[in-house]
C-alpha cells in the first residue's frame, strides 16, 4: 500500500506542462475519430478549410481559457469566468451549456467506440449494435466512477502520446502514397459542392474537433504553477490539434474524393453511412483502408488503429463522465442545482446521483436515436454558446478589473482608454457567436432541442432559487461546506494547508493528515504563497523564493505520503499570504483550512498568531483549524 501511494503522489506532482498537454490532447485529439466524418457530411471538399477556420477560433478560445484559468484556477471554465464578470445567473447559463456539451461528448464518444471495434465484428458499425455497445460503455464508466476507481494517469499520458504519433504516421504515409493537390482542387465547386449553407453550418460542427477544451481548466486545481503551466499547455494543444486537423483531412479527401451521386447530390465516402459504402462511423479507419496499403500490412494497421481509437474514445468518454459530475457538483455547491446532486455515496464517497443522471441516463437517451449528426450539432450548440460566454466574460473582466495585477495576460491586445482590450477574445467571441447563430438558424431540430434544454434549465433554476434557496437569481450563494456522512462523523472532501518550512507547518500537516486518513476521498491541498514586495511586479524573477517554495512543498508531500492521503500542490504569488490563502480555499470549495502558528504571549495591539493566520481567521467563510506549537502562551 505505501508503494502504491508513492506512485500516485508522483503522478499528481507531474501536472506540469507535459502532463497537462498529454491529458488535454488525449481528450481533444480523440475527436478526430468522429469529427472528421461528421464535418465532411456538410463541408465535402472544403473540409480542410473548415477545420482551419475552426482551428483559428479554437486558438482564440484557448487564449481566453488560459488567461481566465490563471486568474481563477478553479474548475468551471466559462461558468467561473461568468461569475466573476457578471453574476450567478450568467454563471448558471454557461454551466448549463457546459452540461449539454458534456452529455453530448459522453454520448458521441461512447457511440463511436463500437464502430472502431468493428474490425473484430462487423455488425458493430451499424444500428442497433453500435447503440447497444455505446450504452454499455456509458454504464460501465458510470459504475466505475461511482465505485471511485482512480484513473491511471501515466497510462493516459502514454496513450495520448501514442495517439498523436499514430496520427502523424498516418499523415506521413498519406503524403507519400495518396496526397493529391489536384484532387483537392477538383473536390470543390464553390456554392455547389458544398453549398454556402452547408459550408457555414460545417464551421460550428467542425468545432466538435476541439472537444475537451475545458480539460486544462478543470485540472487547474491540481497544477502546482498555473501561471506558467496552463498557458504553455494550451499553446501546445492548439498547435498539435491545428497541425493534425490541417493535414489529416487533406489526406482523407485525397484518398476519398468528392463524387456526384445518382440523384445529382455531391458526397464523399468519408461522410456516407456504412449502408452506402461510406465511413462516417469510422472515418479514420476509412482513411487507413484507402491509403493504398495491402495484405498483412493493411490488416495489422486496421487492427492497431481500431483498438487505439476505441481505447482513446473510451478514455474520452470517461473524461466526459468525470466532467459532467464535476460541473454538477460545482453547480450544486453554488446553489444552482439542488444539494442532492452534491451528496456523496455513503460507502464510495462519490456524487453518485449526479453521475447516474447527467453522465449516465441523459447520454444513453441521447444515443438511442442513433443519429451521429444530431449529437454533433447539439455539441456545437452548447460549445459555441459556452465559448461565447467565456470570451465576453474575459472582455468584461479586463474592463472592470483593469487595475488588478495579474500573473498572466494573454496576447494580442490593443490598449485604448487605459484598458488592454483582448483582441483574441473579441475576435474569438464574434466567431463563436456567429457559429452559434448559424447552427440555430440552419438546423431546426438542433434549434428546438437546444432552446428546450436552455428553457428547462432556466425555469428549474428560477424555481429552485426562489422557492428553496430563497435568494435572487443573480446572488452568489454557497452551499454549506460541511458534509455529514453518519451521526457525529464529519467528512472533508478538501482541506487546505498553507506550507512553509517551519515546525508549526508540521503540526498543521499532522492535524490535516489525521483528519484525512479516515476518508480515502479527502484531498489535502498544500499551498505555498510567495509574497511579492510592492515595489516589484507580481511576475518578477524570484528564483530563490520559488526554489524554497518547491522544497517546502516536496517536504510536505513526503510527510503526507506516510499517511497515505491524496495531495495536490500549489505555488502562487500575492502581495499578502492571507488573502491568497482564503481565495485559494474558496476556489477549491474547501471545507477546512488548517494553519500552523506558534504560541506567543498576547501583547496589546499585536496579532495573536501572526498577520497571516489572524487574517485567515477573520476573513475566511470556511472553517479554520489552528495547529499551535507546544509552548504555552
């Protein structure tokens, strides 16, 4: 058991740029296995151009999420940004749109798992067996997450790297064997193949390719240095996905060109269903089968790509299941949803009801019609609305909080009237808003289903807030942090401990470890605040202080390892440690702060425990436990 704990600690500590990139690309990169076919249905020969346009919008969105996540390193993404920019009503709207995104992500990812496993049994490519297989995948993953089995983080990282390498390999083979610029040109007849209506609808649908942009934001709480790691991870994810989605569609349309059907319509086998000889259900396998390879080489590559794709999609489905449960838990924590969705299972300590309904029941219902295109357009409806909210929220935050010091400011910006206006957010917001409007106007089924989802959410939110919470729709109200799991038994999900290399910190760590040891779901957040003098910028070079912070956190982790409790670490910068600690605890939805303080004699006008501890005691809305030294007062 101690050995396993050491392995987990090591994985949690590597949530730097490489681990963040691998985890995010594992989700974003998985979408190529279904987005390629769904987009080609509409974009035809302009599929590569459509992915480039969607990629530019994604790059702007990634910059917005990078800055917003560094400012507010908490789970929630656009919902969190909207809360800080506007109020709780806007935050709920963004969160409810995110919920739709997660439901669609779980449904479409699970639905495509059996398609790629059809290399072993052909009926899995079509209804009803793909519906049955997708539903089974969802049920299995919901059950796993209720029981609380931990993901193998190292396996996810390895698979993400293998996935990216495989996609690059397919591109390289394709450029050698089938790439044809003349075919790509002949594939397009502007205004006809595709029509302008199809082209504009394809752009928001192509954003399905960037499923998982919220991943880095949701992992921000587990990143030791968000100001450094989060922006770098988003840049790498944007560059990698842009490279794949620029080149692989070109290979695909060279291997599977556009042709005219008997009824006069234009199509590509990349977007046709299996009963018409197409590969809409497994587009990457379709590319593999048409690269010009033969014999055992083709058979081996088909099996390899099929198994890898199914595995990556399985992991992406699990990420959606986790995301749905996290956003549900966060919404219930801010009294946007009933508190019952925040309650954990008595035995497994997981939010089982949120998992069953939002990650299980609703995605299964979405799969039942077996309509891939509908799942794609519903994802686009929710994603473009959520992204638009994030862009607008960042613009408002830049304006309203222009005097605030920040650790990271995304670029490019334009300075006007004393405000650094985020050009990327302005252009990205216009792009995502136009994409959302196009989806609403062009697809009636998605329009009514999407607006029905929003109407249901806002009505339920209004009723719950007015009749049960008895608060206004715009007021931020936190649910009680304490969770009672049995008579007189208290369970803390998150405990924050400020860390310095002092005997008092050791006392605090011992106290937190004893509280956490009884509950395997409790997580201890070890936080070191580097206090930056007023005469220096927040992002000033403070190498010695950073080195000392890393050593203090390493020592604290080593101590926690002996108690076999889960930990995450954070280095942050601030002018004063007290406010930074309170903000960090609030962002994590922590139930308890444990601080170490020396026992000193009380002197008139002097803080009893010191400036930082006194501030936390006076200003924290969260319970505070002071672990004092052994000397008498």
